[in-house]
C-alpha cells in the first residue's frame, strides 16, 4: 500500500476555509454544554467520596467488605426504617416524621450500595430524591384513573400484553430499591412475593399457543430478584418455544445493586442465546466503577444492555444533564434506548416535567452528540395503549414544488427531491 502524505484529493484551499468556518460554528454550538458539564457529577469521578459513605454504612449495619459485595447481604440489609436511615444521613425531626408518614401508605427501601451514592450534604442529590421518601408524595392530590391498564391487558396469569408480537411475564413484585417515581408503586404492596410457578407455567402455555409472540420480557418488580435457578428454568422453557426469538430482562440492579451481576449469573445467561437486558440509569451520579464492572460482565456474556431513562423533574429534566447521562452510559457500554415521560400516577406529581422539556432535550441531542447517544422519547398512552414516540418535527412541508421542505438539526431550512 502506497503512503500519500497529502491525504484525500479534491479539497481546495477555499474548501479548507469553509470547513474551518463551520468548525468555529460547531465549537460555539457546543460551548454551553462544555461549560455546564463541569458541574454535573458522574459516579466514575466520585469513587473516593462514595467509599467514605460506604464505610459509614458498613459501620452502622455491622457489615464487612466481603459482605458488601454479596448481593444477598445487600438485600437482607436494605435500609427501610427511619432509625437506621438517621444514623447514616442527617435528618431533622420533621423529615423523620414525613418519611414515616409516607411509609404508611407506600413501601420504601434503599440498598446499602445505592445509599452510598447519596451526598449527605445535598438535600437535592438526584440519588437521594429517587430513593428516600418526600412529603410531596403524600401531598400529591392525583388519583390513579386507569385501572383498565391492568384489568384489560392480562390474558393469562402473570402476563401483560400491549402489542401484537411481544409481551411481559411478571415474575415478582420484589425490588432491591423502591424508586420513588415507580409506576408500579401501588402494585408492589409491603411484602415481597415471587409469583407461583403454576402461574408462570400458565403464562408459558399462553405463549406456546400464540405463535405470533416472538419477544418476551421478564420483569416485576425486578426480574433479577428471583434466584438464578428460577430464571434459568423460565429462560429454558422459552428457549424450547420455536417462535420465541428474543428474551429480555427488565432490571434496575446494575444501577442500584450491581453486585447482583455475579459471574455465575452471567454464565447462566450465556446459555440462553439472544438476551437483552434493559436497565434504568437516570443520572450520571449512578454511573460508578462498580456499575461499569457489572455491565462489563454482562457484555462479555453476550448480553445486549440498553437504558430506559425516566424524565424526572429536578433530577434529569435538563438538556445538559440528560446529554451527559446519555454519553456516560455509552462510556460503560450501555446503549440509550428510551426516555420515558413520567406517568400521571398518584404520589409522583412532583417528578413530572413538561412534555416541552422532553422535546427540548431531544432537539439538543440530535446533531449535538452521536446518534448512538440518542434514545426515543416516549409517552405511555392512557388505557394501556402502549408506548408512543414523541419527537421534534423536522419535516416542514411534504410538497413544495415536488420537493420536501425540512430543517436540519442546526436549524437550516432545505429542500430535498421527493422521488417516486
């Protein structure tokens, strides 16, 4: 192969000047983000601070380093009472009363690992806001007005079906951390339940009988809160159904309990062909070295990992914060998949941003970062009618003298021949 020191031919001196001028525009277009990102914390840069919190939590719970890395120890020692919480974080008497008041109505609990990511000096820490109850949950006047979402979309036990070729099997109501914005907060109750094997068998029978089902999602609760053996059994049953092409796992454990992703678990998954795992990073503070190590284990086992962020007011409903989150998930091999608009459910009104906020974020991602970092913005339609994409409109007119009129990500209006 010959070596050409000049590079590709055809670029003129005038072309270089035009390119240089455009690059100045590109730099100016991204400068606001470069300035803002300096103040957006990422867990990959907070290892020492998180380690200090970890030591404090271990002291309070009486645990060892070895126990900390055991996911079952983490689950057994979930922080779920105000007395323990107050030993870890400074809480006023009013805050203690408010947390207890909320806890009477809906369950709360945070894994020791996830608690170690909370900044004890910041009442607006995005990790704290997702895990520790706020009195705003009790003050929310909203009511759940869509019972048909559950009632009319379960043709067999443990199944939720909203689409032609795919469905959900709910395997448990248990979670390793009860997110304050959870859309199933009213369904999980106050005790952990693994749904009966007989019910799951009925769900599997339904899938066998309906050959259009090619994609099955195991979720809950959190699908990874059941044992490896139980998941292995379900996945093996799905493997034996010829028309099931894809298995998916819905779990937040890589974010809130990454030690759940053990070598043994990954070896089990590797036996089962195409596995997709969708998780939920909502802020860059959640992206830690421990979480990155868990994702690395999954990808080495051939698991494809996606991220389903929830748009949350006060946490990530900001174009710079969301952009950094999308870029940081890619850094650890997690592909942005969805941004969910927060649902209208009782107790979470304070988390709901405007749809315009979501659209602004999507406008700011397209062209300003790699397409790999751009998810689909989704609104879950009422009455169980499924996920609906809501995106900026770049088409201005479909027939202007036989051409399509559109705008680019940078705001340039252009025409494009609409050939038939």
